[in-house]
């Protein structure tokens, strides 16, 4: 080992020193230990002394070598630094490009992450999946599936409303009723106190709740003594519960407005437990998902009683997709666009670096030919290449932070994303690393080229410049990426314009909505709950300015939806639809246009049938035109279709108007007095305070929340798409700038390389216009490559983001005009960028250009 | 004992500029001394020093070659052709003293002999090292 150590120490001596003395040093260490094998201990002591002697003279060896003028790698680096200081413009150009690239990509991806898929901050989030199918899952279903699926740990949950009384004013809260292992499977740890224990889910256990950190701050004054307190909650299942814990500050609930979580204590198989749960969530035991998962799921579902039909449609959906929907694809496209912009900037950096280092090709070849080590030359060029890039990377990180700090001032809805907005250091490090690696690669390429070409050809090659074919191809790819990003950004804008013009089938600006919840025990029966809702509607209708009042269990124009399967008894096929439980007044309050049959009437005698009104899109496949009233079967039981209304946009604007069933709430007993009121009113005359007064007069304990006009709900429903398009537009601008820079740089380099040729042409009588045409020649190839690459990238992007487009598939002329506009803009920018250096080249004085070479 | 002696090569302030200037380091002096009898390669110098001092002084690879480098830079030593009859190991470089090297060796030897005279006058050796 000592021998190896000694060799290592000798290898650490300066290269020049080793070249001169290294072999002798090794020889001496070998010959000075002739008898060490006879006296091992003496041999070891001697070897140790040799190591020590060699090691302690290392600094002196370096000092002597440096004094002699053999600078080695360090000296080479110093020389490169001096060279950089002598030409600050080139260095600055590279640094500025890298600053822009790293800064824009860091900020863009931080925005994208925050706006489009902020994530829930749960550990191993990719393992979390939602069991999606038509219909609902009961507790018994979930528990059986959990036993049948060893690779997945399942929990169940359902959004629920609670009224909290006795802590200040009564407050209506949204939360979730969950299985007792809900937080354990999500991987959430308590902020204060504890979360649910298995014993909390046993029938007869004491009711326990966990609250959000925000609720603990606002209603409990951040008092830790609140833990253990009995809280008076009004919901269907319990009236009081013990507060056992507070979630951590940064916990993101599965639904943004959840503030209370209750452990379900009902008995599996009981009627209520079978009806109330709609969501099953699982954690895979690994990240791996394959086809076997789905087959296993289908088999497990087949074992459930009366659930066989679900197996065909059930599937696992990632929790992120379930939570953030189609924006997941938008986020992917946005990330790809940001990376494309980074790639464009890096391509420009490589081109500039190459042009800078090419001037050193002849110098490098000369030095290598005279005996300098290629490694030393490479170090010099690498320092020259990497230092501006490193400076740019540091500046880019600063720029990224600055841009992120600006976001709340200009991005719509930035308040919501403020908490999610943070720098992803992996992105920053990746972008900076890419920049540095590109610098290193350029250095290696130049040295390799000079070694391969030899002295004479290297010097000639340095004059010739970078391979023009590669340069134009590289720039063409940049133009293609610019075209694709501009095209997709324009499509999104057109899509938003379409969305803002959507006619939802009613006037959302004339409908006020509010959530009303009655917490009294007397409303825990379906009859009394329904009667209260009718009384509320009647009272509100008396307010001046109110035209009509209705109610629904879900807020119109949002993603709140319940699904239903409907079929005719005489036909085998079924139709899937969203359904909404509505009051009699709902149709009038939204002024839905009747196209067949009639609307339900309060004067009709009571019956066991559930009355329903379908929209045109659902009525058509069922073949009910002209046959009303008619009976149809559904998951809810037999429905009596009394009328058909025009298709209206019941759900968020970004969704397509789909099949819809409006089930009359009076006919479907529901023991919860909680509704969204829809009040058709003259906006200028209606005061919300007056509505509150009237509601208090009906029942002083009524909790009223989320008072909002439906046009605001409609705007909010497309806010994320708007943000996506704005961000993509920003990237498109950056891409246009970088593409123009690439074309300009390439054209300028080509013009510089052909300066002598232009001088000759000019001397032989060529006009400026002819010279400019010659100089512009590469733009044809660049545009050809750009259009091809742009077309392919645009189509790929289109397939990723098509779910975000609204109203474009029906309008080919609009899509074609957007393609044309993006093409025109990109080509114009590219041609102008190429024309500037071409014009300069055409105006050169022939004598100057001929002498310069 | 020999390891203690070699540690004396750690003398600093060793800028060799020729006779009349700073004293030579022990390692430099021994290298010059080793070359005084004719051209030698590095290993030969080390062997010569060990032989002359009866093994009491050894030059390790670090001491020997940094001293040689220093002397080459100061032009007290220069590279030489291999003497006739020497083995033809291509790894070995031969060195010899320059005129400056001879002068520097003589100056250092004079300095050391003057020091010995002083110690004799002071009867340092007679008192067994105690004054």
C-alpha cells in the first residue's frame, strides 16, 4: 500500500517535473529498498520515509515549476482569464444569453408548476391513485377491494358540509368524511396533536375531527389548548366531536376549500355507509404501474356484489390528474416549451462559443504541433468557454428569482398560486449544468478538431468557420421550435376568445348563487329538509329585484358533478350523463328553454316516481322525442322524463356541454338541508345583505356562504387556462427573440466568412441588391427546416393540449388562419433577422474586405 | 539515526544564486558534492552521498530532485552526456557541475571550513558539545 501511495504522490508532482524526473524518482524508490523483503518492518519504515520525503517537497516542486514559466493547467487558466478580459463583448454576449435562458426557464417552470400543477405536497405523490368509474363506491366496496388488491392500499372519502357553532359566529365549513386510515395512506403527519387512529373508525367510537392549520389560526387563535376540546358540529352524522389534531401549515387538501376532516364510524354494509362514499383513493406500493394492475382491478371488482358492470369502466387515475384534470397535459406542454426555449438559448450559446473558439483553432493546432499537451490546451479553451457561461448561470438564477417575485403583480389569479410559487432547484441546477456542459463540449470539440486536422488544415478551417450545413440546420430547428410555440400559444388565445363568447344557455350575469346550510337537528329528515328549502325559496322570491329562485345541490358552472347511467327498459344500451338535483324553481331561475314536454309542476299529485328533465344531448340517444312523458331506468331507480330542455352549460366553461339530467330534488328524499340557491335577479337592485336578512328570518341558524354571481364563477372556471395561455405567450415571445438571435448570428457568421467573396463580386460589378440576395441565400434552407420541424412539433403539442382547446375543432378556417398568422410572424422575424447582416455585407467596401483577409 | 539526520534538509531560505550569496541547503550541497567527482545521474548522486557519509545521510526522491531542479534553474548544474561505459538506461539523465557550480561548491566548502575553524577556536569539540 505504501508503494502505491508513493506512486500516487509522485504522480501529483507537476507534469513538467514528472516529465523530467518522474522515471528516475520511481527508479530511486525501487533501488533504495533492496533488502526490504528480508526485513519487512525496516522496509515499511523506509517506504514511509520515502513517501514523507516526496510529499513534503511537493509545494516546492510546484513553486520551482511555476517560476520556470511552466504554468501548467493553472497558468493556462490564468491566460484564458486574461483573454476573456481583453474581449468583454463576446463574453458578455454569451453571459447575457445564458442569464436570459436560465432566468426565463427557472421562472417559467416555477410559474408553470405553481399555476398548472401545484401538487399536493404529499410524499411519493406519484403512487397515489383514484379509483374512477361510473357510479359510486361504498365503504363495503372499498374494504372488499382493499382485501382483493394486495398491491394497493385503499381508503375512502367524501366531501361533506359541516356547520361549526359555538366558536364565534356560526360558520359553514366544507370538509371530508374519511376512513380512519386516510391520512396514514396519504402520508400526512400531524402539525399539532394527532390524526386519526384505527380505533376512531370503529362503530360507537367517540367522534373525532381534525382541522386545517388555517382554521386553527382564524377560529381558535392558534391556541394549542384547543386540542381535546369538544366542538359543536352540525352535520348529518354527529353534533359534537372532539378536536384531536391540526394539520401541518402547508398541507394541501384534496379539495381547496376543505377545512374539517371527520373519521367515519359507521358500520360497513349499513344503508348510509353504502350510499354516501363516492371516492376511493389508493396508494400503490410502488411507482410501477402496468397492464396487470387494471386486470387485477377488474377481477377484484367482479367479486363485488351487484357491481359487476363497473369492472368494464373502472380504472386507476393518478391523484394529480384527478385533482388538476386536463391542465396536467397543459403543464407538460408548457414544461416542454420552456425546455425548448432553453435548448434554443443553448444552441445560440454553442454557436457563439464555437465562433469564439474557432478563432483559437489555428492557435491550438500550432501549440499542439509544437509539443504542448492537448489537455493543457483544452483546459485553456474550457476556461474560456465555461467562465462566461458560469457567470451567466449565476446571473440567470438571480433573474429567475426576480421574475418570480414579480409574478403576483401581473399574473391573473396570482394570489392563489403565491403559496406554490417557489424555485425548483433541480431545474435551475439542470439549466446551469447544461450551460456549463455545452461550454466544455465546445472546448473539447475544438481541441479534438485541431488534433485531427493537424496544423495546416486547422488554420485553414479556422478561416472557413463552422460547418454551414450544421449551422443552418441548428438555426432551422430553432425557427421550428419558435413556430410551434407561437402556433400553440395563438391557438390557446383563440380558444379563450371562444370560451369567453360561449353562450351557456342562460345569463350568468343575472344569476346570484349562494350556499345555504341548515344545521338544526329538526332538518335531519328528508321531509323537513325539503320543506325548509321550499320555504327559503319562497321567502327570497319576495325580495324586490328578485325574478325567480331555484336551488341545486351543486354549484352551476363548476366541476362539481355527479354521474348517472340512464337506459330504456326496452333497449340494451345505456347513456352516461351528469345529473344535478334541482328544485322546481331552478328551471325558471336559469330560464332554460323547453323544447319538448313540460316542466315539472308543484301542483302535480305526489307520486313514487322521480321526475326528471333531460337536455337535448341526453334525450337524443334515448330516442325520447315526441314520446314524453316516458319512463327510463337509472342508477337512482326509475325516472319519469317529463321534459327536454335546450343544451346549457351546466358545468365549467372549459368542459364541453354534455348529456345532463336534472332530477327533481323534491322527488328524491335527501336528509340534508344544504343547497345552492340560484336567484335570477336584476343585479342593480338586489342587495346581498337583504337576502341574508330574509334568510335569518326563516331560520336564525342558517349558515350562508360563497355568495357569488355566476359570471364570476364562469371567469374563475377558465382562469387556469388563461394563465396557461399567458405563460405560453411569454415563452413564445422569448422563443421569437432567441430564434431571431440565432438567425442573425448564423447569417452574420456566414457573411463574415464570405467577406472576401463579396469583395470580389463587388469588385467585379455586383450590385448591393445582388450581394444582399447572395448573403440571404441560407435563409431558404433555414425556413425549410424550420417549417418541417415546426409542423412536427406543432402537431405533437396539439395532441398533448387539445383538451384545452374549445371550439377550434369545429372551425377549421380559424385554425388555418392561426397557423397562417404564426407562420407569417415567424417567417417575418427570421427574414428580418437574416436581412440585417446581409445588408451590412452588401455595403462593404471591396478594398477593405479584400485587404482584411 | 539516519532518519534524524535527513530531517536537516528542511532548511529554508534556500534561494541559490551563486557564491557570496545565501548559503546552500544541505541537499544542494550534497548534490554538488556528489557531482564534483564527475557526471552522474540522480540515483548515482544519491548512492554517492550515502556511500561518502557511510549511510548517515540519504537523499530521498523529493529532496534530491527538487534540489537538482533548483540547481538546474540556478545554472549551477547542467545536463551532460552519459560518460563512456555507463549503462544505457534511457530513463536516466546525467548531470554535471557548471563553472558556477564548482565555484558555489568551493564557496560553501570554504564557509563550512571557516565554521569548523571557529568551533575549533572555541574548543567546542573538546568540551564534548558543552561550552
